[in-house]
C-alpha cells in the first residue's frame, strides 16, 4: 500500500460490521493508529465523548440516508478536515465507511496562482 501511504492524507476503512480493516501509514498521519486496531470495532477506537457521533455516521450510511459527513477541527496548530464516506457496491449496498483526514491549513493559506514548476519546491 505504498501508493496510499505516499498521499498527504490519512485513510481508514471500516467494514459493514464496523470493524477496522485498513489504515494508511503516511508520514503526515494526524491521528495515530497501531496495528492492534485491525479487526476491532471502530466504536472502541474513539473516545467516549465522540461515540454518539460515530454511531450517527454509521447509522446514516447503513440506512442510506447520507453518503458523507464532513467535520473540521483545530488541533495542535493544524486545521484538520475529517471526511467520512459511505462505501457502496454498484447496486448501492453498504460495504463500509472510509475516513479521510488531512491538515488543510497549508491549503487554506494558498494565495494567487502557481502555474509553473518552481525548482525550489
């Protein structure tokens, strides 16, 4: 999975039974993951104060009420954009949830344009 680890985002996949099946391990990971979470219920991977939110997201996806949920928080000098996506097959059957997390502070600070290759960056 070197391909996904090269991206400046964190990806976590939870299957239809709410078990963590995958997480990327890139250099810019925001929320620490250890291999011990693989196979665990996602509800056991979040602090108790956010459990209601986790349950609401999963319920909305399983009941086909929503396809995504977005959140953003300020954390340790970063603006963290957290997105949850329902993963469905071609017939719309729920397969699981994908969490994508990224520090968007550098993106929000962009101004003007950069249209040509800059040899410095």
